[in-house]
């Protein structure tokens, strides 16, 4: 058996993996380095990252292809979860979507209102059948409390009633003056009659005194004395009667006071009639109850205002927001919490703070147009006072529906810091 020569490493049937020190083949250019082959397991980590990146970009940019996909399939962004994060707050339509759109904050539907809400100016009491004769204001005009807004067509009738009451007062005052003058003249007559009776009585008494001594001397007769005595007695009774008549005209006399009291009562009644007629005449004028701006006019000249009143008036110098917060979330709201209000008509958000929290649980009145929306939810009214700049921007948008975001607990945290 012959010995085989030792095999060289180059004679072994092994593939060159490029890690050896053998020289590069002659047909390869100088400086050539073999390419590195990546292991296939790197793609296991790259694929999820690419999918995640593509999903985030799709949610952010929402390209036409993604929108077309949602349009064909009928799917809604965020429709598969109760807390969607890809839905813009301005596009929230239902109260349910609003309530869950943000964790930590409380979001609700609300409406812009002037401070003190909108006042529906009604007709004065007792003027329900009257119609508008003249309208002295227009929409957007600023008025002060007490300004005349309109004149009703019952003014001429009420003016005639006032004229009649004033004429009756003049008659009553004339009767009082006449009564006082009559009493004064009667008193003067009584005084004159008393003076005349006293003079007559003095003369009769003097005559009686003169004849009495003559009877003792036999110069006169007893019949003459009796006649003189009777005349003196009659004159004395005349004096007493005139004194009694004069006493009726004394200041404390009941008769005189009664006559004057009757005349004065008639004057007082006439004055009350004038005051009543003046008040009734004011019922023909519709006056502004507060300082504010005319927001809308509900009746024109010749029309009779209905239950909605003549016009709507509101103090737009300070605007507020009335938000309806679910009863389950009202416990997180505190006075002073900062608030952001958004609506498509506003452009930029409004800002303010919680001013008041209602004390009653009411049925919601602000709902969306969605027929499937819950319209029987229990809510609490929260009043938000806008800051000066936001109030100025919102004064033209009374009753505008908006989305209200309340930073619940922010006021408490700020005070603690």
C-alpha cells in the first residue's frame, strides 16, 4: 500500500467564505471588497417600526388614499374606541363625544350669552291689546335703562284720560277754594250780626234802666216798663243767637272743618286720579329695563307683540358662556377653573374662568343635529365669565353654540403653588 501525499488546505472541498487570506482573484479590480450580507432577522424589528411610523403619519396628515378608504368602508376615525384621540375638538358633534374626548379636562357644549342672559322686553302691564305705533330703536343700538324703545297706539286714549283727570282736579280745587271763601264770608256776616245785636241789646237795656226810676216817681206807666224789659230780653237773646252762629266758623268747629274736609277730600281724590292716569299713560311707552344692546326685534310697526316680547336686549359689554356639564362630572368643576371655548365662527379660541355653578340638575337644552344623540341627559349649568379681550370678540355671537373645555382642578393647583 503506497502512502498518499498530504492534502493541501487548498485541495479540500470547502467554499471560500471571504475570510481567508488568499489573494483576490485576478479578474477582480484592485481594491475590491466583498459585500457584507445582513442577517434576515433584522427585518423582524424594522417592519413594526415602519408600520407604526406609517400609521402615525396617516393619522396626522390623513392623505387622500386614507380618506378614500374610510369613505368606501364607512369607517369613522376613532370609531372603534370610546376615547378617540384623532378627532378634532372642533368637529365634535354629540354630547357623548365631548364628554370623553379629553382625559383630565371636562369638555361640554355651551352657548355664548350676555351677562345676565338675554332679556325679552315685554309690553307694559295692561297693554296686551296694544300695537306698535312707533319703533325708536334698531338692531345693534346701545340703550340705557329707562330709554323709550317704542310707543304703542293706545297713547292717545290714555292721554285723553289724563286730560280728564287733570280737569277734574281743577274743579275739585276750585270747589275747595269756593268753600273756604263761603265760610270766610259767612263768618264776617255772623260777626256783623253779632255786633248789631249787641248794640241793640245795649240800647234796650239802657232804655229799661232809664224808665225804671221814672216808674217810682210816677212819671211813666208799668206797661211802658214791661215793654222796655221785653225789648231788652229779646235783644239779649239775639246776641246769644248770633254768638252761636259765629261759633260755627271758629277754627276748631266741627261743621266748618267738615265742609273743608269734604272739599279737601275731593281734591285728594282728583290728585290720585291724575297720578293713576299719568301711570297709565306711561304704559303706552316701552322702556329699556337695563343697559344693553338691542339684539333682535320681534315686532314691527302696526304689529302686536307676542309671547316672545317686543325685542331682545342684552348687556354685551360683558359676555359669558353657559355650559351644560354632565352631572357625573360636575364634582370636578370648581370656581375659578380656566376655560377655553372654541367654535368655527370664532376663529381663535376664547378664554375665561368659571364664575358660577348651578345648584339644580336639569335636562340638557343644547344638543347636536344628530337624531341619535342623547337628548335626555342630566346636566348642571356652569356660567363662565370671559376675559375682556374674549368678551369683545364674542359680543356679536349671542347664542352661538360652542365647545367648552374646562381645565378641572387647575385653579386649586395654582392656589396650592
